[in-house]
């Protein structure tokens, strides 16, 4: 699994939080809402999540971690879940995506 640069994650998370505050201040403004949704989508793609809130949480955890272990463990859990559903054994050496 390729990991995004922490500087990029930080920049997109800050942008997402700024537009989140703007959207909460003016919920009826369609252009603010659209930009907020765009920043959420970008964060989802960057963090590999389907929900902007999950992506923001994952970005915060990633930025707090001194290593890449949080995302590596997440990939390992995902591989284990997929293997359990398909009836195969997960590759213990590498998590999904490696």
C-alpha cells in the first residue's frame, strides 16, 4: 500500500476542516456545501476511505503516528476479513495491497 506524504495529508485535512466550519456557518450556501463535499471526496481518495468523516479520522491518526504502522495494521485487518469471507488464509507476511 502506498502511503500519502504527511504534508499532503495535513494540507488536505486543514482544508477539509476549514470548509467544514464554513459549511456549518452557512449551511444554505450551495457553493460552500459543494466545495466542502469536494474537499471531503479528495480526503477520502487520499486516505482510502468511503466516508469523509472516516477519512478525516484516519488522516488525524496517520498524522499523529510516528510510523506507518496504523495504515499497515488496517491493511492487515482488511486482508484477514476478506480471507475469512472467502475461506482462504491471509498472507501473514504482507497486508492487502502490498
